[in-house]
């Protein structure tokens, strides 16, 4: 039987040092660091990440043998494998640093009932895999992996669904309930990802209904709050009041947001006010205020702070200490993506906080849209890419103190 605590680092109770590269990269070999360095260097070049995706799609379309190259580079860095079984090495490696795994079936772009059923079955598999394994504290899914985007958008716009569409939406609801019911049965936490604003109302309604059913005694279902939306902090507070009044635990994953450019473009094209905060500073303020609110309401809610922002991570750690809340409180998790911000994840975990990384998986071709989005998002956060590269260089120098130059050994 697997012992989830074997070979695990002992946590300290001190404050995390986000500059400690020895802890951040303890699980990476020298070759892993070289690959990460060159990968982030390439990603930071906007031209390459602009022309790369269409060229890659074309190469795969005409069956050029580039899959091994993709799997050995960007896929290996940001994904756990093509199947749940292939993720085992990543799950084990993260656990050695006290970091949990969030199995994330990242296949996108499917649009038929057969594919939706297959995705539902795979999400069920992630819950069954997490059952009884403390290394996998959370699972996740997207509603658009279980039903047509256009159907949900029509419902959100309060369009009248015909009988066939009502039946179709009923199947979407049934898939969500099947997942959440199993999660409740197995005591496995499951997060519902946020999506575009013009389908989010329906997602919110479905998520709250699942919480009413399954969050009576412990947090099982979590909805996602994108704090770059100007009204979401208030929505979080209203949902917390609702949970208190109706007697269930609110599950909340806090993120800044993933669709900013698309949201603003659509608002301009359709002549309605942008739902996104006007400045990054406003989003940062809302996010940090949401952290303060959640820490003050842990009797009513449980939350996951999904962030790569060092200031927000430090703030949450300080808030817990200030209020004398134990680092590993069951209602508080930090979360980052696999392959990014290891200095946050592993140093927080080393200080005893609950931390879990998203571990995306799926067939290489099907996961390519997710990987392209990672590259596009990273180029828009130039400062973060610079930070990642500096930390890698710092760790390479620490491991080879005689090499004082800034050059990186050949991969």
C-alpha cells in the first residue's frame, strides 16, 4: 500500500523565503533546469509564441513527426503525462516537496455528446484516482468540457431553449451532478473552473446548487471567482452570506482571471461596459481584499488561492499568522500551475502551508490548446518570465559556484 508520507520533507513553521532556490528546485536535475531555462527564454520571445501555434498545428495536420519533440519539451514541463497513470512520476515528485497534485484533464475544443460523455468519464476517473491518496487533495473540471459552449451561452442570455436544447442542458447538469455526487461519496474535493462572463451565470448557478447538495458537512465543491471582474468580490461576499443562511460551506477558488483580452474585445464589439477592472492595480486590490475576507470567514467557507503573485502569497501567509490560524488549516490552500512559480509552491509547502499544483494531462494533440494558452499568457507577464529565468540562473550558480558568468550550459 502506498504511504503518502514516505520520503516527504518535514515542514517548518517559519515564514516562506521565496528566494530560496535550493528548496524551489530540489526536485529538478541539472538537465531539467537547462530545459526550463531554454523553454522560458523561447516563451519570452513574443514573435515565436505568435507564429509557433499555427506552425505547430499545420505540422501536426500534415503529420510531420513533431510529437516526440513537443512531448519532450513544452509538454514535459507543463503536463504530467498523457494519462492518469503517466502522471504518477509527477505526483510522486511533487509530494517529496510536500506539494499536492490537482489532476486536470486538459482536453479542449470537443463539441459533441460522445466527447462530453468521454470527458465526464475521465473526470470521474480522476476522482476515483484521488480517493484515499493524500497526494491528490483536489480535482477540477470545466463545464464546457461537459456541454456545448453555445448552448450555455444561449441559456445565459436568457434565450428560450427549445425542447431538444432543454434535454441537452439536462444532460450537462446530470454529468455535473454525477461528478459532484461521486466526489461527495469519496470525500474528494472538486473545483469548477470559471469561464467567459457570457456563460458564467449558468456555471455559478450549477456550482451553488452542487454546494447546497454536497457541502453540508465539509467542502467538496468549489466554484471559481475571477477577481479581475469588477463585481466578483461583491459576488463572493453575497455567496458567503447565502452559504451561512442556508447552512452549507462555500467552496471558493480565487484567481485573477484568464480571459481578459477576449472579454474586453467582446465588450467593445458588442457595445457594453467591460466587466473587467480598468487597471491591474484594481484587480490586485480586489484579489488581496478577497484573501482578507476569506481568512475572516473560515467557519463559513473554504478557499484555494490560485495565484502566481508573490505579494498575494506573502499576504495570505501573513494573514494566517496574524490571526493565529495554523498553516495547514483544512480550509486554506495555495495553488499554482505545474512548471511555474516553483519558488512559491515549494517554499510555502516547506513552511507548512497546504499547497497543490495543477497537473494537466491528456493526449499531446488534444492538450495543445492548453499549452498554447500557457505560452500566450506567459508572454503577457514579462516580469514573471524574467523572475523565473533569474531564479533558474541563481540555482545553477548555487550548484556550480565556480561558474560566475551568466551563460547557461548547453542543453
